[in-house]
C-alpha cells in the first residue's frame, strides 16, 4: 500500500480484495483464507459492501483493481449482484475474479460480463483448463483477460508463531500481503487479507459515515505493526509448503469434470 496517491494526487488504493462467500470446492491444507474455518466474510452481504463503497466514493478514494474471491466465488448464487454493484460504483476501476476454475458449470455467464480479469489458480499446472476457459469466454463474447496462476509454493498459514516486537516491525515493514491484499470485509478496511481471515476485527478500520480520508491513510500506512503481526505465520520466514494439498481426490475429480463441461460447451474444440 505504498502508492497512496496517483500521479495527479488523488487518493487511490492500488489493490483491494473482497470475499463474497466462505464456501469452497477445495480443502487445501495451509489455506491462506482459512477455509473451512473462515468467518462469514459478509454477515449482512451486499448492503455492507454498498455502504463501504459509498463511503470511499464520498471521500474520492479510488480502487484501481478490486479482486472478488471466496472461498470460491463461483459457488455464490449472488455473484452477479456483487459484480454489478462493483461495476456501478464510481470507487472501482478494474474488477478481477479469482477462481480455481473448477466449477464453470455453476457460473452464469451474465455474472461476469462486467469483469476485466479472470485469474484462475491452476493447481494442476497444465494448459487444457486455461485454454478451454479462454475459448468458452470468447465463444460467449466475453473479452475478460484470463490469467493463468500457477503456484510454485505457498507460505505456511496454519502453524502458530510468536515473533518479537522487533521481528513484528520487520514483518510489517516488508509485508507483501499489506502491499497487495488490502481487504474490505464486515464493514471494515483491513491492511491485509490474513488480518481479515485470521485476525481480530480490531485490525480493521470501521468504515463509518463520518470516516475521513486521513483515517484510512493513517490506518494503512502506519509505521507500527498491529499486535496480530507478532503471530503472522506467512511472514515468519518458515519453509514454504506444497500448494493445494487435498485430504482426498477432489482436485483431479473436479478438474476432470470441469474439462468435460467446457468441452461439451465447445464441441469444435480439442483443448
């Protein structure tokens, strides 16, 4: 969150995340979003997000890119409503959908016509799924950019750590997550997604009608770490883990079903 202002001095949040569901089709060990223990990200749903966006609009704070996640966002029956809300807000510029790509059969194509980027976490690390997604979208005149995200490793999330105050200060200063994963959740603005999923609500700044821009700037750019930073496992320097390890065979099973569905939608394709 270093670039608080754009080139002409307007307040800007370069990257923001919003989770719309705690449901997921996978059960990855060391899940950075704390599935299935993740707290309900939006107990009051769309009204809370609408209020948060309205406050940012009033303060003339622009979100350059907002990522819609879960859990797995395609499992939400209300995905179209979330996307439409973000697209109609003057606070947002680009909209990104982050998905594992394994349940295209649940996705109403109308829900993603306002999306600029679709990032697919490709845990099988092969080309067929991405190519078929791209062909499927093109066949339905959806020109969203498709990004193939292949993870070499994950940071550990589930171990318990206690860092010294000095270590926590180093973590806060160098934290990759707070530079890329500012999160709007439960009516609050969190400095990172882990704070929203694992930390207390006190880590988040409540977005109120009387919130001013300097409060948001101070909250996100403060020099002192939160108390929860002393327990930040991903930034503790632990050995990385293999990504997307499952308790069963659901990953290859869902992958095969996704390929079959997409091929059925594209009988002329051989991807």
